[in-house]
C-alpha cells in the first residue's frame, strides 16, 4: 500500500529519521522551561478521574 499511496516518496516516508531541537536551541538561544511530554502527561490533569 505504501508505494501506491506515496509514489516516489514511499522510500522517504518509510524511513526512520531522528529529530533533535539542537539547531533551534543553538540558533535561537532557546532552552525549554516546562516539563517534557511524559512528565507533563504523568501530572494527570489532562485525563478525567473516572
């Protein structure tokens, strides 16, 4: 299905490309000030207590 759907882009979209914020942090002088995703989700306020 992938080659038929993505055509010539199938090879690109099926690869695993790691991502990093290093260039953004270095270029803009940005440093995250809030908790990471998993720590934020563990905080629990996104989910009901049902």
